[in-house]
C-alpha cells in the first residue's frame, strides 16, 4: 500500500473512530462505515493500482451502508422508548383513576356519616 493510500485510510479510520463518540447511531454508522469502507476500498483498489480511488469509493459506500444501518437502529430505539412512555402513561392514568375513585368513596362515606 503506498503512502497516499495509507494516509487516506488512516484519516478515514481515525475520523470514523472520532465520530463514533457522542453521536446518533446513524452518525456512528456512517462514520464507522466510511472508515471500514475506505480501508477495504484502499486494499482492494491497491491490488489494481487504484488505491486512492478505491479508498474514496469504499468510504462513500461504507458511509451510506453504515448510515442506513444506524438509521434503522435509531428508529428501533425510538420505537422502544415510545412503547415505554406509552406504558408509563397508561400506569399513571390507572393510578389517577384509582385515586379519583378512592377520593369519591371517601367523600361519599363522609356524607353518609361512616
């Protein structure tokens, strides 16, 4: 692998690792995918004498694939969070209804003198 190809691959992999902290799954997937794609593309491209082109194509393809996978993971996480919130809301409504019934029962007992 020549110096240019190695340099592009190093920058892409380093960038992918830096992007993977504090980002959404979509962003992490795109960053990691671009790094892996660049490395794979550089290696494959080097075999045909087009390491730089291979790295660039691999980075783009990897970013696209990684971003799609990450987006799917983000959506799945949102679905799970939404389901948990819906369950919490259902329980809070049940608790509020129970409290209302208890309060009404207490009031009626007071009116009847019990």
